[in-house]
């Protein structure tokens, strides 16, 4: 049977506010355990939450970023369950009236296509602390530094159909929040975490199958793997005539499998009710407009502009607009060399190849955008060939200076002197009489092929520095 | 000194007739001598109080003293006090020493008032008799075989027995007004949001409100002047400006329209208590007020609505007491579940457990709509009744309680009979209104309280009516102990 996978994602995004969502404690990652937990975070008796306005602003920014309806009145609720890293015994969250309502999100696929993924809602809530089960001799340690860090939980519609789409969705989401500056998006530090709801149905069926929820998957790669594994597991059950059990599962990255969570880890009745310690959050049109005016150019707008302004393919545009820093780099290169196509090529192939190889971010690139632009200028004005340019780029990466300095120092300037070229052409014609015979006897199509041989010989002779265009012209003239 | 009101003591301090140290020492001695009878205090703060009194005397000598500088005040053991045990009447917090002051405490400290000690209360403010305390029941100074009321029973008894000139209390469903009535003192429950809840251990967050308990309306006004005001750290704290509550005390009552809800004078009201209230109303009428019969038709919804909403909020407010970070923790927990269950089984008393169970049930999946949501709808109807009534009248008057203080143990096995004690006081909390109880006579030697209810933020008006009434009567001057009268 052909199965269709139906996937919905819940993303927990830590918002980059300086202080926590309901207390004044700082949110810096990696501090000594329990040094960033105030009396409010510790749920000391009589302590009360005070909402951090910046968290609301960030949520509204996100809502506007996906064109969602904004909850002009949103309400915080208590979600009740006992756990040692949840000091109050309830999490302050939003249930019936979230700050962000339904929206839509376009994702670009690697095959060049795109898809709309529906966003059901996004709501504000507080993060829990961390339970540390190692190093305590059979006991557990509690670190409440993370308790109260603002989270935006972004819930998608079950519109995602495979692992690649899930990853594309997450990457697009990641890109958006980086553009908006509302999160550092650092998945390794848990700034963006993902729960996967996944079910299977026979291809063509409209009904949804029974889903499993895979909790807390923390990297793009793990999301892909967890979905593939869960697909295989559910398909196997269904094909052997079984039924999928609705349950919460855990992706174990070490063993590369999903397994059910112990029932104790799964709370069932959260007894949501409106948080009486906080007033409903009421915002007005003026506030929303003010936030809207402050929004930067969003990735999808930038992508569209790149396609129109620079005639890039949708895929190239989406790669180059992935982060504001990369997009700015690209546009600086274009400004310096005035050729958007070649610039796109160089940024994506040479530059990103090197960055990926060395695991560097765009901001850590040893070659600046201006430097790369100047290099491309030398290709365009025929000072060097594309092949030589790669050598120059390598040298720039090693820190040997600007393109012109390197070309000068290494004597890489293209030979465009017609006298010098002519003597090289003559030499090659003279020492390859047989090929000349062949060439002269051949038809138009074969000649083209054979011409390449002569060009190659001349390039060899010139150590790659001969101006290929002039070589072609000279050969055409001489081989008659 | 103990037979004087706060206003009189403040004048005595200003006129150097006695020092704050002498005053504080005097009350500490009275507590040490007499409180074993009443059990009104959980913790006496003698050493720190005397040190603070010495500092207050210096301040009194300068020119930046306030009306409360040097005045010893007893605080309900629900207000967190920096470095001073705050138990909330529970074994759960028997060992809890807060690293912070409640905003109310901070304000009293800034005014130069002295923290005399922490008063006994029903555990986590749940109760109407002060019998639900880990530290034992409080005895009513007027009749030691009866209860002082609750949950601020220790505060009421301390003021009535002249162990403190004034005290703080909290009122979630009558917990200031009912004990004030039973103990023959004046107690004001301010508008919800008028007094900061920060550092006040939460029982039912949407209902809890701190307020003053003292002999007179004037004293309550003096205390409220310090307690009231916006607190940016309490999101439910009101932004409305605070006035000087002593300013309008003398306003004549001419033209005042007083509403008498038929529902508060019907079945269930003890005739003796009713007679006292009628006499009090005649006094107000004689001062120029007019009496208007009104209806609060949804009064019958009050007790069921309250006993769903308050326990629902309490059930989650009390989840934090899990033995992990502070407070009681059971010995040698086997695992996490054992830690939770034994800690909470040992740390909480019966009434607290009962309300946690009721509240948890009311919020459970499948019951939420039938209970919690219905109760919120009832709350809205109750509130609407008051809004409508206040279009006809300026204030509402009636008995604070159906009868006088009942014997210790009389209702402790019957939660519903106990809950009925609060029939006249609960609606005020559900509607977020201010209410005051003023002494209005005696039945068989036991005090009766007159309850006055005002519009939101009409504290000054309630204090004005209470004060004018006290100018014409001497019920508030009676004392149950040696010394006889104030």
C-alpha cells in the first residue's frame, strides 16, 4: 500500500528578551545553575508574575511576519501539572485566546517548488527549568535558570507531507525569526525545539490516521530522521493489519529510534483555567501598526525581490535570503561587481562551500563581500579567467590580501596581448599537424569539438592565463 | 496605653508622653502575659520590634515621622516578613523564613510602624473559625468558649484583647469582616486591587485582598493610608489614585441612600443580631440617611459560586508546596511521587486538602463547564446585581454574619454549616467591592457587626459612615478584658 504521511509541527521558540517573561531575572544561557532564578521563578509564597511587554511585542512581530490574525485580547491560563522543574506546579500559558491566530507560511522546496503551510496559532508561555539526572548519585538536580524564559509555541496545521517538507518548514521558520530578531534560533542551546505529530493514511484518503507525538526533537537532522523512523514504524504496524496507538514518543538520537515515553512522563488533564494573577493582554490597532512599521524586510519579500531585481531562480533566491547577514553579503557583492548572476554563483558555490567546510557563519567569513566583489570585477574585465579566480579566492581565504594584490604578486593576470597570443597559437598549430588536418576536413559540428583541443593546448602553454576569447578568435582566423 | 486607639497613641508619641520603645515593650509584655489564653499570635517579634521602636523614636524626634511611626502593629501570618517566619497557619510553612517583605509590610516599614508579631489564622486563610490552624485554635476574648471567627481570627482577637492596637488581615470571603464582627472591632476589606497582594501568600488570587483591623474607622483609615496604592509588581493592583482616607470621615450623612437587601434580612438571621442591625440603621437614619429596600436576587448563588471559584484557584495556588524548594518535606522520600504525596499529606490540614480536592475536581476535564465556568457566570450575575443596586443607593447595609460567635468545635465537623457563616460576606469578594464591619451591639455579651458595602473604590465613604456611626455609639469602645473601655 502507498502511504501518505501527515505531519503537524509544534515549535517552541525561546524569545530573545533580556529578562524572563514574568520576572526580572536575566535569560542568558549557560550561567551557573540557579543563579538566574528569582523569588518569582522559584515560586516562593506570595510571589506574582508581571508580564514582560517585549515578549508580547515579539509575538506580535511573528504574527505580522506570517500574516496571521493578531489576538487583540489574549488571555494567559494556568496549565497544571506537577514536576520538580516546574516550580509553581503550573505553567503559565495561553489556551483559548492566544496572541497570534491563524496564518500561512510559504516554504521553498529543493526541487524549486513551493508549498503553503498553515499556522494554526502561536501563543506565549513560560519555559520550565531543567532536571539534571547525572552527577547527583542517584538523585536529581534542578536548575531553574531556564524557568520563566519566554516561549512562543507555534502550531502548524497538518499540512506537511514528508521529512523534507518538515525540514524546509523549520528552516523557513528559523530564517523568519532570525530576520525578525525575536530569537537567537540556536537549536543546540534549545532556543528552538520541536514536537512532531505524525500519522499515516492510504494515499488519496481524506481521513486522518491515528497520530503519534514525538517530543523535543532538537535539530533539523533529528527531525528528518525521527520522521523517517516513525513512518517506517507506523507503516509496518498498518501493513501487518495493526492499529497505531495514540501516544507520546521520544526520539532517541543515540539509538536513532523513537520509543514510547513512560506513562508517568505524560500528564493527561492539565486543568487549564484563566490565570487570575494576570490581566488579559489588550492591544489596539495603533500598537499593531507601530509594530508593523518597525518590521524589517521579511525573508519571503526579500526572496521575491531577489527574483525580480536580480533575475535569480526561486531556489537561489531562497538560499541567498536565508539569513539577513547572508542576504546583505550577497547584495554587497552585487553592488561591487554589478553582475547579480555571477555574484550568486560565487556566493553559493565558492564562498558557502568554504564556509560549510570550515563550519563558519557568514559573519565569520575571512573574505569580505567587498573583496569578493572586486575579485568578480577582475573576471568580468577579463583580467583573469574563472579558473584562475578560484586560485585567487583560495589565496584570499588564506588571508593573502585583496584580489588585485594576489593577481599582481602571483603574476596571474590574463594574457591578452595579441602578439604573445598569436605566437602561442602558431606554435600549437605547428606542433599538431595531424589535428589541423582533421579539423580542416571536418564539418561544422565536429570542428567545434576539435577547436576545444587547440584551446586546451594553448591554455596549457599559457598556464591558464591566456584570454580564452581572444584565443578562440585567433584560432578561427588561423585554421582556414 | 493598651486602651488607646492608634490615633490616640500616635498623638501620645508626638507629644512625647511615652516612647515607641515603651509602647512596644508594653504590648510585648501584654502578649507574653495574656496570649497563652487566646493563642492570637504564632510568632512574637519582640527583639526586632524593640530595635525598630528605638529607630522610630529617633525618627519621631526628627520631622519626617508619619502618622504610624512608632505604632506597633500585628500582622496576619500570611504577609511575608523578611527574616521572620511566615507560616500561613500551616505545618507546610512552619519552617519558612521569607527572604523578602510583602509590599504591605514594606509600606508599614517605610512609614516607621513596628512589626509586633505574626498572628494566628486558619491554615492558608481557609476557614471561618480559626480552628483550622496548625498552631491551634484562637479563643474569642469576649467568650473563651467561642471562636473568634476566621480566617483573620488571630488579628481580630489580638486587637479585641488589647494585645495590639491594630492589625492587618486578609479577606477572601469575609476573613476580615467576620472575625471583626465576632470580636467587636472594625475591619475593612478594600476594593479588589486597592492593596497589593505581592508577598501575601495566595489562597484565591481573584478574591484575596488585604485590609486593616482596628478599634475604630479612623484607625482603619490611618492604616489604609499606608497600605493602599498601586504596586507595579502586582498586575491586578489598581492604578486608581489613592486619597487620604481620613479626610472625609466627618462628612454628614444627610442625603445618603442606604440599601437594605431583603435577602440579608430573611431566614437564617438570628433575631438578636437582626435587632442590633435595625437599631444601627435607625441611628444612621437619624443622622439624615434614607433607608431603601433593595433586592440582590442572585444572592442564593453566592455560596456555591464562591466554593467553586475559591477552591479552584486554591488547588493550583497550593501546587507549589511540593517539598522541593522550601517548606515542609517528608522524611526520606522513596521517589518523586512519594515526595509529593507524603509531603502534602503531612504538610496540609483537612480543610486545605478538602478545598484542593474540590477545586481540582471543579477544573477537571469534563467538569470545567459544569462547575468552574458556571460559577464564573454566577459571579457575573452577582456582580451585576450590585451594579444595578448602586444605581439606586450609595451604600448597602446589613449584618456581617447571621449570628454571633459560635462555640469552639460547634461546626468543625460540618463544612457546609461552616460555609453558611459567610453568606453575607462572600458576595462582596465575588464582586470585588469594598466592605466594612463595625461593632453594632451585643447579644448575650457577644459582639454583633454591621456590614456596609460600597461601590468600587468607595473606601472613604464606608469609613465616613462607620466613623459617623462610631461618633454616636460606644460599641467599639467596649473591651472584653481588664480596663473595661477604651
